[in-house]
C-alpha cells in the first residue's frame, strides 16, 4: 500500500537536534521568541519514525506520510493549545516562553476551518527537539522538501561524556522505563539502537566505555551523514557549537533568525537572559571532567575519546 498525503497544513518545521545533553533546551526557548516560531515541543515520534525506517522497520513512503500527518496534527492542536505543556517547572512550559499570552488566548479559539485558515495565513514555524537525527536527516529533508530546517548542536565530547555519565546513560538504556530510546534484542537482552551492530560488545562493557563508544559512533556517523549531502541540502542545516553559542549568543541570534526566514522580536533579549547567556566557560571544569573520565575508562576508550576531541576541532563543511 502506498500512503499519500498531498496537502500539508504545516510547511515550516525546524528541528533543534543533537545528542542528549548537548544544549538543545537552552537554544529552543530563545528560538521560540522569534517571529512566527512556535513554543518548543519534545515529540519523540519524530525520532522513533526515523530510527524505525533506518533499520528496516518501516517503508519510506509510510515513514514520510506519518511524519507529515503527525506534524500537521501537532500544529493544529498547538493553535488550540491542545497538548501544549502547561507544567510550570518544565523548560518547555508555556510559562517559560515569552509568548505565554498567545497560548492562553488560544484556549478559547474556535476549532475547525477557522483554525486551518489562521495557520495557512500566519505560516507558523513549528519547532521540535530531536535526538541524534543527523544520521537520518535525508528522510526529514524528503518529508518537507526545501522548507525543513535543522539546527544541529554539537558539544565538546568531554562535556558530553561527563553529562551522560552523571545521568547514568551507561546503564539506564533499555533497563529504565524512563529511558525512552528504541532498543534491539541481543542475547535475550536489550541494547540501545546506538549499539546496533556491536550489541554483544556493549553488554560486556563497563558503563563509561559504553558511553564513550556510543558517543564516538554518533559523532562520526553524524559528520559523515552531513558531508554526503548536496550543497542545497546543507543550506537547510545550521551547525552550532554549544560553547560558541553560550559565550557569543548575540552574534548568533540574527543569523539563526535569517536561517529560519523570520526575525527576532522585542522578547528575544529577555529569552536570552532567561537562559543565562552569554556566559563564561570555565576551562578548569573540562580538566576536572577529563580526569574523572580517565579514572573510569579503559585505554581503548581513551583512544576513541582522543579521536573525538580532534574531530571536534574540525569545522563541518
């Protein structure tokens, strides 16, 4: 069966993407202050569809039409403040966005044709967070030809590994029900899709070694996936180094707005301030984190880490 969705309600979609703990939750609220950009959403369906398609669990036609249909439902419901996050403490909460009044007002809007007409007229930019979608980006680019945008956030591997270690990602994947990452069966156990192809090795590894190898594979595969894209498709992706963004935030925001074909607003400055930016990066922290990693990692893993550090210094072309 060939699924077909000829008419899309949503055409402007930006995915703020990167590995877990790379800084997406810092960048997304600032983007939400831009003209026409919706509040950030953390919708795992976009991650799951891409992973399922990549590993042969779903046909491309089905995956693309599912992505489009789900995105249309999200933007429609967002325009009625359905399924919008009103939890006070969450970073994606309505109360953490400078446009909170917009979503309170939408609670009383009429649904149906009037809502559809407003979406078509106002051309909103739907924003969601993605996890590790760079290696699957071709599918997303095909789902929204020419209009899809990805902001890929990359971070120093020492900080990234330390963050995963403190969150327990060396042991939590596939064992903790709150670790919502697709897993594969391996020797009557489960391993995260990050370890696809080396699952048996993963099961025998120490937690820190698992983290380093997973992030190593992601870093290398993500760069490879980007490098093989055409020049036109690369124009739909913006690479941001976390360390540069937090220290020189104001140098970035106008370029991001231009990339999204929109503009900053009077709320952007307060959104930047709310995220504690610009901020000083203490180099001593990296040395302390590196020392911790060295105490927990094998020599083989430290070789991979050194490769990651060198690779991180190279700009993406």
